[in-house]
C-alpha cells in the first residue's frame, strides 16, 4: 500500500521498495528510509546467486522491519516443478504464519494453489509473469493478486492507460524505478537456458546479454538456413547490454502517476549500494511531498558512483535503442572525471583535463579506457593527485594513451557516508511511528500510562500494557505536569515518536524521575511487541491454512509409482506458420492444425516508430479458405507480446472471422486470452509456450480459459510425464501440446538489432526472408537468428534447431495430444520436408509402448533432418533437463 505522506496529508507518496540480497543489505534498506523491502529465501527466488536469507534470517528481518513499520515481501518467483509443489506450499504457509506482508510469485499454478489454500496470504504478480496489458491485470486480480509488477518495457503513458482501464479492480501497479534492466521481456527469456542450461525462470540466469556478440548477415537457402555469413561492422561489441535505469529526475511525474510502488533493482548489490540509492530516492520523494523540488547534482553524482552502466530513463520515459543500450561496455562505468591529455613516461603519470570539480582521493577506484581501443586500466589510487594550471596529474600503473577517458568507479568518501548511514540513519530518513499517550493519576495516587500507535498503513494498534507508579504527596519539590510531559515525550532509541500526549494530573505529587522513565520504557517495549504482533495473521487462520494444506497433500498423487497415463486418441501434428505460402504448404503436408501468426505491422518508416497495425481480415480470410479446402482447422496465433494498442486494433475483426470458419485463437499470455474472449465470447482458446506451463497446477489454473495448453520447453521427459499424470487426476483438464521442431524463440526485446546494420534496411522495406539472414554470434561461434518482431521489436532464435521427431512415441505415451512444428520464418520447402518426416515418425507411435523411451528415427532420417535444419539439431532440455 502507498505510504501516507507525513508532510502533506493531501498527497500520498508511492511506496519506495528496496532490494535486499543479504541481511546486511536489508538493514541498510531500513536505515535508508525504505517503505518496504523485498528479499528471497535460499530457494524458489529469481536471484539464486545472491547470498539470500535463511529461514531464521527471514523471521528476524520480518520482526526488524515491522518494528519500524516497514513491509517485507519475499520472492517465490520461479517456475516450480511438480515434485517441488509440496515444499513450496509448506514454505508459503510458513511465510504466512511468520507475518510476511506479501509474496511475489511467477508460477501461475503456485499462485492458484496459494490463493485456494492460504487465502490470507497477499500475492504480488512478479514481473516474471510478463503482464503488459490491461486484461492481464484483470486476470491477475481474478487469480487473487493484489498487485502487479508490470513489464519494464511499458511507457508511463501505457501504465496510465492500464491503470485507467483497471481502476475498478483496486489492484496496485508497481514499476521499476532504478537499477539493472533485462534486455528481453522478463519471464519470456530462454537465452541463458539454451546456452548453458541455466534458466532465468529458475533463478539461474548466467547473464549472456552482458557478453560480447557480433552481428552477422548472409544469404539463406531453400530451407531457410544461413550461408555466406559475414560480420557486420560495429564499433561496440556488447550488443545486448542495456544501460541501468534511473528515473530520479522524473520522480515528480511518478508521484503524480497511478503507480503504488517504485521498485529499486539490486539484490545482487552491496549494502552500501542499497544505502546510497534508497536514501537518495527517499530524500527526493519526501522533498517532492513537501513542495517544489529540483534534482540535486550531488545526488545524481552519488547515484552514478554507487553503480551504473550508464543511465537511461528507460522505456518508462520513452527511451529506446541507442538511448537505452550501453553496447560499449557491460559493467560499472562510474563517474567520468576527465580525459587524458598525455602520458609522462618519466614520472609514470597521466596528465588529465578535468571535467567538473571532483578530484579523486587516495583509496578511490579509477578506470582508464580509450573509446577506440580495446583494453582498460583499473586501479586504486594510492597518492593524492596534483592539480596544476587546471590539469590533474596522477600516477597510473601502466602507460595510457591520450584521448583515454578517466572514470571514478568507487569513492572512499561515499563509502564512508554509506557506512555512517548504516550506523546512524540521517535526519529525515528514519520514519518513527506516531504514538498517542495518556497519563492519568488515579484516585488512589497511581500514575497510569496508556495509549496506542499508528502503523504506516493507518492501522491503529492499541497497547494494552498500562505501566503504573505510586506517586506520594510532595513534601517540597513536586513532579510538575511540565516535567512529567517532558519525560514521557522522550522516545529516543525506539521506533516511535509521541504524536499526542494527554495528562490528567494536578502536579502536586512526587515520584523519582527514574520511575517515570521506567514506565515509559515499559510502555514502548510493549508497544514494540504489539506492533510486531499486529502484522501476524490470526492463529485460527493459520490453523485453517495448514488444514487445507494437509488436504491438498492427501489429494495429490505421490511422485513415485506409475506416472504414465493411458494414451487416448491419435497424436495430432500442428504447424506454426507466418505467411500465406506457409499456410498453403502446411495444409498440403497433412497438418492436423495450422496456427497462423501473420505480421500485422507495416514496416516502420524509421527506427523507433512502432509501425502501423493493419487489419488481420484479408490475410486470415485467405488462410481460412485454404484450410477449408484442405479440411484443416485454422487457428489465429497472436504474438507473444500483445500490447493494448495491438489488441484494440486487431480483435474487432475476430467475430466476423469466426463466422467465416476460423477455428480458434492461440495466445501466449492470459491478458490476450481474456481480450479474445471479450471480443468473441465463444471462440475456442488454446495457449502457447509463453504461458510457462511448468506443472499440473498451472495447467489446471489455465483450464477455465484454455482447452489446450503448450508445455514449457524447459521441461524434461520425466517432468512432462509427471505433470500430465497429475493433471489427469484433476479432471476436467486441458489437453497438452509441446513444440517439438523448429528454431526456438529464446527472447523478445523492444530493442531493434537490425538498426545496427548499415544502412538501416529492413525498416522501410522488409527484406525477402528467403534471401537474407541476420544473426548474432557469441564468443563460442554459435549463431543465433535475429528476426523482426511486431513493430520495431526483435525476436532472437536458438542457434540450434529443436528436434524431437524421434521421441513422438514417448510423448504420445506420456499423454501429449499435439506436437507442434514451429515453421515461422521458414520457406515452403522446410515445411514440406518436416511434414513428411513427422508424418513418418507419427506412424511409429502406434507400434506399442516398447518404443516409448527410445529415439525411433533411423540414421538416414536423422541425416535428412540435419541437412534441412538451422545450425544442427538439439533435443533441448527434453533428455537432461535444466542445470540446478
């Protein structure tokens, strides 16, 4: 909830939400004035490489935070295997009983079970859920979420529109305000997963976006495979590395916006980083609440020195492409302080033209790099630089060329201030909680203290403790009313401040001041305990949650035993295609279903232009006619990312298309599903892999919307079998599909990589995909296809093509109803070849269960596959699963 502004009651500030990757960083966040802190336990969090918190440390953190009126959110924001569900639910029940204020969740199955079993647990939809449209927010509300962390690719205008469209739901919207940005849409990125098996959806991202990449281009053959590759000239090599987000200058706009929480990224950062960044935003927000505010150059300098890869205002404030990307370097830039004029070899000193007034001091960290040369020199300064005739002279460990830029990467003085803040929060950062006190003298001469306190959310907490002391009649020096008030108003060393004090006392009695102080200390100690207890759920609710948890456990089949459900019906082969030629070829290849994803954006006239959305009717009507003649159902597949402007532009045609024979829609996110149903109530819906169906509970949760769901490509064969066997025990349940062939889409980004080609072709006229290829090559030499997405988006594919043709019997035996060949961006010959191979492979599914665990393809068929696939073939995670 937003924090009431103590300076101006007519304005409500958004919550300032701080990261904590360790207990030390947690204490730094509280000292720096955070309203709430998010952290992770040792399991099920999306930052597995941070120190994170033991259960005992979480309990201690919750208590410490609640003592200061600060909220604690715990991230349980990874996808969860079926075998892990009991452990996750136990963990959530424990967090609920411990008094956690909210839990951030990615997995839709876990969210559904938590809402059913622990209804009192507050749920926030993690940014890993990729919620980016209004109907997605409405869906989240229906699933029991009270807040949505929106996708970072949305602009503030889009956030405002979503807030306006969903204001009747009462759901809160949270946005990132500072810190690292992901290159692609969070929750939809498989790049780390396909490169090294470390999945970002499981908290194991290896950050390949921060590595060097090379842009390549070439021709393609009749199967869509690249040839005659050549490097495209590029000055910078970190093609996928964004700058860090900094919205400091835009805080007044954010305060006036409908967002309820401003999130600072940084669970991998140091306590000093947390202290500096959170305190800077805290002071700014409070100043904005108090009146007119101007950004502080000193504060911006502190933010730069805390950590930066270069700052961007992000998609939130309209910055894209070059303004958002930091392709020249992936690491901390520090603060630019000057340029090398020359190098004095005799004294091993660099002569520097300063930029600004900051002069480094001994103990500071420095970095010297040349914009046109590789390599850089980093070192700690061990002697005071000399400032002479406007030039700065300092010793450097090795020669540096003229023109090199000098950066201050760490400041001893800033670190000292951060440590001081941790030891003693500065004025204005600590937020003492108001206490209303009453002191009353009873007829029998006892002084009694009573009162209540107010939490930041406005909840009044009575303090039943009533310390008392006997006051004797004064002989000479009575305890005056003024002295009594002065003693009772002291709250130093406690998280409280006395807001009001009512005294019913005539000033004629005597008591040692030590007695008054004792009473005050007893009251504030009791107030602390009652404050902490006020955040805990009622014990009967905890018992009921644990009872429902036990009932769920008894209902779920065990992990061991026969997990293979009975095979029902033939295995259907589906195609994803994106051209009319692809529809025609898939229909002729004997497809069981065809999912058509036409490009509905006219090529943008210039980079950064979103492009014009065209009506889907002409293309889909033609495709419907082709499929009707072939006796194949046509399904309209919507893109992975479907912003509100896209959905509003294309869905008015849906009802008419269904009347003409469109068999249904396949979507990648729940928001698109709801929007489709709103446009045409009876249209059949199926879900693609963007739904991240990772366990049977997620499939069950999808059931009310979808008749078929596509399982996550990150599941192994054993995990697929377990998921479907458990799903069969929860009838009715959706059917399950799996993508088994094609170039897996590993990322969607709003950055336009094609803009880096010279000239920027592909913007005004899309090149023929049968003749031109574009990709990025990593350090190992693997080439990943780069495809234009909707508008100015980029889609990146895997370097090797997924192929599970040899395992169709196993998939059929496991209960998969439909296998999908993803032939988007591939020419007709590829579709024809894959159709033949998969028809032949499907025949083997009827030869008995003895083939269920084998690769049934013969050597010649495998050779043919390799000859027609892009980059060779892989079974993905099907055989080995992810690294853990």
